[in-house]
C-alpha cells in the first residue's frame, strides 16, 4: 500500500520528494464492549489492516486532504487558521480534530500539511477506521513537527478530539488499541486508570474471523451517546447508596444488592450489562491465560446475549450472523464487536472449520436477510509507525 499512496501523492502534488508514509491499525475487540466509558476492562487487539497516510509539510499554513477511499470528493482544502468541523467531506474532521486537540495542548503546527490517505478497513464496519485515522494523524504530527508525545497520549488526544470536535462520546478503547497495538498480543486494559498488560493470543489451532454484516453503523447519529448517558445516570443513582467511581467498580453481587437505587428499568438493564460485561472480560482473560479456550468462547457468547438483550445495541442482521455461527461445529465463540447497530461480528473458529464457517454462515445470511456478508481471517499487528 505504501507505493500506491506515494504514487497518488505524486500525481496530486507533482513530486514525492520529502514525503513520508505512515500507518496505524484498526482494531477488533474480543470481549469487553461498552465498558470503556464505564470504568471497566476491555480486551482488544490491533489488526494488520488500517490507515495509510502520505504526508509532507508545506511552506504556508494551508492544509490539503485527499482520501483514495473518497476520491469523488477530490482534494479538500483547509487552513491551520480555521480548524472547525466541515459539513462536507466529513472524514476530514478526524485529522482536523487531532490537529485542533494538539494545538489545545500547546503543540501548534507552524506550517500546513499535505495529506493523502488510504484505509483498508471496511468503512462503517465497526473496526475503528476513525480511531485508526486519529492515531495515524497524531503520529504524523509527532514525527514531522517533533512534538514530544507518547503513544498513550496519542490515544488520549484521539479520544478527546472525537469527543469534543466530532461530538462522539466514545471511550478510550479504540484509540488505545490502535496506538498501543503489539503483534500477536491482545491488550487487557483497565479503562479506569489506563493500566494495561499485553496478553499473548495463543489460539492453538484456531483463528479469529471477523464477519462484516455490511450494515454500516454511524455511531455519532446512533443511540451510542444515549447509552452512555443512561449509564451515567444509573451511576449517579447507584452512588447515592454505594461508594463507587464507575460501574466497573461493582461485582455482580454488589450490583444485584444495590440496583434498586436505579429509578428506571431500562437503566437497570444498561448498568447490568456494564457490570456483568466487565466481570466477563476479567474472567475471559484469566481463561485465556489458563489455555481454556472453551470458557473464553462461552464468555464471548454470553457477551453477545447481554449486548443484544440488556444493552440493545445489536440488530437483526448481526443476530443472524451470531446465531448461525453458534450452529457451526468448530466455532468456539461468536459475538458482535464494536459500538453496535451494524458492523461486524468476531468469532474464534477452529482451523479446520474456517471454510465451513464461511460457507454455512454466508449462505444462511443471504437466505435469512438477503444480504451478503464478508469474511476476514485477521492477523494481530503492531501499533502506529513510519513505513
């Protein structure tokens, strides 16, 4: 991909002298969904697909953006003197938001930038193309302008810009997974204090298969912010009877003892998911360390049921993919992954069953919902870098 992005840069800007190419990965979350803004644990890993950016500093304060994924939009121009969200070419709001957030931290760009990018994460798939774009932009700024910023800070800046520039109240998981990815490892992250450990993902005789429902999710316009608000209200209600900072502080037993403080049945269900999912994630990582893939898969399945029934972020198409996956011999576990309302499922499938899985689930999906699913057998990759 490096060569293609460079070639396109040369076509648009006349030459490629002094151009650097960067990459940041997308992510898939194995378990721990909608826990990251509730002070709980998550267990994502970085992928080998992501966002490629060719970038070069300019001599003026102009910004130019070009996406090979949205080539019909052509070159989109901007300026360092006007870092405000655009109504058209909305994808540019992700890199612009990161520049805005850097400036807000006293790291102002002295000169503009030409950016050409290509992402090979399917758009709207829930594999964090936006976080990948934010992290790669931060890495470009760090490298080209000499800003002293760690990869953990890049994740925080990406989240801050998405919350405050793009109006999407996401947690830290997606940016952290992209910024801190490590080949062949998942990241066991406590979002309450950002303490983390790498857990080698040794799936003896099994593969991670991501299935794209091809139902695009758009989280800013979806019920994501509503879910977050429901959890915040439930937390405030619980805090009147128990001393906690986040829903992730509670065990299942503590939640059941105190849930009467929550004034709405809907909020009880939302909070229950956050509490139980956090405990599931802790148990799942322990199971993985004990080489108990069977238990890990059972916890993935339970995660999906909770996301479907208590958190209500699944949809018909995703439920069909998961139900059909559960029927296939050799599927260890399967669940929705990402923010929800479309996107992808993640499944752990025995090597010998991968082809059968694709055939059976693919055929059933066409038959039941009339859509075609795409399958990716994914590899776990490293974090952001200059290529």
